[in-house]
């Protein structure tokens, strides 16, 4: 293996994180009857996006000044995501929204650990690179592993009242350069990183999405939980892991509270999600 070898990855749903601020002065200037018309149409539109033929969407009220509303869309193609964007722009609500931030990525599973499992299994069977039958056996094992990972590539938007989203990069500096590490070095670092995450199993659901070539950062991380303090504890602990402490760079953090499409009227009237 060369030091520049890129890891094999699997891809699933495309994901769009769309964030908007509400133009509150314009919204409040409407009559109650005008607002009711917009709310009724918006409720129907959001409900349709939440349960499309393929994929799904979820909506969150964002805390802080960065945005008011976050929509997270899972879809099978870029065309489907583009259809969501264009559809929103045709609604009566859109003139009262100001785009604040967006992030495009695709659900990604790195095969660092999977390849390690496959290689160890083949070695135990006496199959090494160059030995007759090795390549065929390796392909069969990889196919079985990939099939088992299908539910993680095409998940439903995880349950959880709260969401935390942030983009991140791996460093390419003079002292620490992730892309100069060997495959085995990266595998070991990611294995240790994963062990930290496993401590929070059942408390938080994580979606890792790749965005190299799609957006300004290399990955997006979306966490879902019923206790928002889990975000702080998990991310704080991971900062001490070498995969983060030596090699990670983080973008802005966005935290929101989930609301149902039927609650959009209450949200626009100043009520937090029930």
C-alpha cells in the first residue's frame, strides 16, 4: 500500500442541510388571515417533504442567531434534493425566509474497519495477497460486508428531539497531515475514535456524510439525541482522542429542537416546539 492510498467508501442517501432566518418584520406585518393562508400551505408542504416516496425530511427550530429553521433532507439523488429546494421557492412562505446556510453531502461509510476484518479473516484461512483464490475470496467477503451495511447507508432520519450539526476537515498541515498517513495508521486512529463513540450507544445517533467535492468542508456530522447534554459530553471526550486532537478541524455548530410540520404555525407565532 502507498501512503497516499484513499480509503474505500460506500455512499447512501444524499443529504441537504438548509437553514433559514425568518424575516420577522415582514411576517408580523401580515394580517392574521394572510398568515393563516401561508401557514396552511406550509404545513402541507412540510408534511409532503417529511414522507416522500424515497427518503425523508425533518425540521428543527435553531437556537441562536445563526438561523431560525433547519431542514434536513435525505434523498436518493441530487435531482431530488434540487426538487425540494425549488419546491420551497414556489411556496407562499419563501418570501418570508432568508437563506442563512446550507450544506450538501452524502451518507458515507469508510471501510477502514471492514477491510481490517476481511483481511484478518482471510489471513486466518491462509489466504494472503498473491495466493491463488485470494482475490475472489476477498471480493466475496467485501460483498457480504457491504450488504450488511445497507441499513446504515439508507437510514431514516434518526429519532431524537434535538439535533447538532457541524462540518469538519482532517488537517493537512506540516506537523499533522492526515493524508500523509498510511492506511494502517488511519485505520488504527479511526478504530480508537469509534470506541469513544460506542460508549454513547443508545444515547445519541450519528450520521456521517462525506462532502469532499460537494461543499466547503470534507465531512458533515449530524447528531440526534433526546438529551442535548449528550452532544457536549460526546464531542468534548472525542476532542481528546488523537484522531481529533491531532488531525481534526471543526466548522460552526448548529443546534436545534425538532418540530413537526403541524407545528410550523405555532413556531412562526413565537412558540417553541411542544
